[in-house]
């Protein structure tokens, strides 16, 4: 009787040892594995059932069956651990396979931007003037009356002020500079001749149509020294225009007026489209207006304490957008400021 009991328990244990690995092998995910474990090793599991039965064994049989039960328990646990490890490894392997990437594939090119057409023209112009010894200077965009008007020989009631469509700030205390000629004054105030500078920057006028925007850019130029003549002006500006539009470009000077230069002139260049024959770009004249210039008015020198009997100079002001329009064949100034990428990409 006692022997039958003992044998049957040992058989049960053997059955657990055999069935457990088979049950684990059926499980196809971690949750199922755990279910199998609970079925065999859980508090109400099949091994616990066997252990409960042991109470009915005689004292002499208990050590043997107990040792067998322990051994089976350890076996089941290590089988479970091994199955779990295999599962995790398979999972990692699956991820590695799925996330595999081909390091030999060529890269996807990043779209490279480029400089705005106005900046391109500015860089070209800077380069040309730097080769002639001009250094680049800058000044503030918010200015006062003195630097924008008075020191440039445009007194309070001078009609030239009306031409400028000035944006005033805080009553009339400040203004947005209407031209880069303000930088002439600032540089001359801070430095004795000789000086040779350009000053690129934004300027503002309350004006808006196909050829005018409230903000645009100019390059100011100024060369002051003893014995500077109109011939120097012609030489420098001819080189500049030919540098931008080609060596065969002709220039001519038309009398003009600016309060801060005397004499003053507009520089025209021969039309690069029709080579001077007359077309729609040059409105049939064969000439295109490029910039304003002149010899620095002695009155201006007085405002900056330069001796007008000792020093002469010339100055010029170039509209950058206008140059870019000519250079790139663009017909609407406003395109420069809309920054539509489809437009910008073309230059
Ligand atoms: N400041 C003038 C303008 O904005 C241009 C200019 C500059 C003319 C220097 C002569 C000399 O119209």
C-alpha cells in the first residue's frame, strides 16, 4: 500500500518532467510560456498537487520522494528559464532583421540653398571695389536729421527733402535713413583723409510700385584725398560697370543734381541687350541709367571739418536691386522681397 503510494508519486513527478518541456515547446509567446509555468509550478499547479500528496507517505519514504520532487522542481525552473532566454534572443534577432539597413546605399542629397540675387550682386560689387582699395564701412539705419540731411547740405526747407519720402520716427526726432550717404558723414567725422570706402546697406522711402519698394539697398562710395578729380570718378566707376557688365560696356555721364555733390552726374551704361541700338530695355535710347555720383560739395567738407581747399573727393550711390534687375533680367522689383523660392532658385 505504502509502496504503491510512493511509486505513483514518483511516476507523477516523472510525468511532470516529461510533459513540461513539451508544453513549453507549444508556447509561441511570452504570455503562453508563463501560463505553462503557472500550470506546472504555480501555487495551485501540478507540482504543488504532488507535494500535497506527500503528507500521506510514510516517514521512511518521504526523504526519497522529497528529493525527487526538489530535483524535478529545479529541472522545471531551469527549463522555463532556458525557454524564456531563447524567446528573448529570438525576439532580439527578429528586431535586428527587421531594422537592418544597407550601409552601402548612396545618401539622399540635402537641398543646398544659395545666396539671394541681391546678395550676389553685393558680393560682386564689394569684390570689384575692394580690388580698387575701397574698404567696407557701415552705419545705422535709424538716423537723425543731421546725418541724413543737414550735413549733406540739405537744409531744413530745401526742396530736395520732399523728394526723399522720408519715414519719420517719434515725431521728427529720428528717421529711417533715405540713403546710405549718411555713412559718408559718419566716416568723415571719425577719420581724416585719405579715405576710400564703400557702405552697403538698407535704405527706406515711403514709395511702392513696380520699380520702388519701401526698403531697398544701396552701396555708397566715397574717395577723399588731395587732388582727386572727376577723372578719378570716371575711372573708378567705368571699371566697376565694366567689371559687372563686361569690358565692352560704354559709360556716359549726364549732368544731374544732388545737394551734396557739385558737379553731380548720372552714370548711364550702353544697353547690354541691344548694344546701343535701342530696344525695350533701354526704351529705345541705347542707354541705361545706373547710378548717381559727383564731386563732394565743399559745403559737406565744412560739416565734417575737412579743409575744402586742401581736399577733394567724389561720391556715388548705387541702387543694388536695380543692378540685380539689370544683371539678371528681372522686371519687377517686388520679387526680390517676396522670397518665393521658385523665383530665387533661378539665380
Ligand atoms: N544719395 C543719393 C540717392 O540716394 C545717391 C548719391 C550718392 C548721389 C552719392 C551722389 C553721390 O539718390
